[in-house]
């Protein structure tokens, strides 16, 4: 879950739970990082969800996200941020 967003530092702090323990992780968002949301198509007769690109400013605290990241010099750098649930 997104705890906070820092647009100046280009970071997202998320709460992650593993093995019953929750910890906060700050993830750097780089120009090469992809952020996507899944929305229902607006065309009549179409069903399911369509993937749409998003930006750091589109993200909100409280949203549930899935992050794929790499380690870079002791920092987590996002490759892909998927919005799973908007609250």
C-alpha cells in the first residue's frame, strides 16, 4: 500500500508485508520506470480492463500497488508500478 509520495525526490514509500511483518520501503521512480493503471474500457460492448499509462502525480496514498524493482547502489529503483486497487 502506498504510504506517501514525494514528487520532488521522485519516490514512493510503500508498506509491504512478508512473513507476517510489515515494513516501509522507499522506491525511486526514474524516467525509465513504468506506472500503469487498469481501467474499464469506455466503448460500449467492451468488457474487462485496459492498461493505461500513469504518472507519479496520478498515484495516491492508500492505493494498493505491485512494484517490480531492482537494487541500485543500496536503493530500490522501480521498473514497473502497477496500481492494483484504488481507494
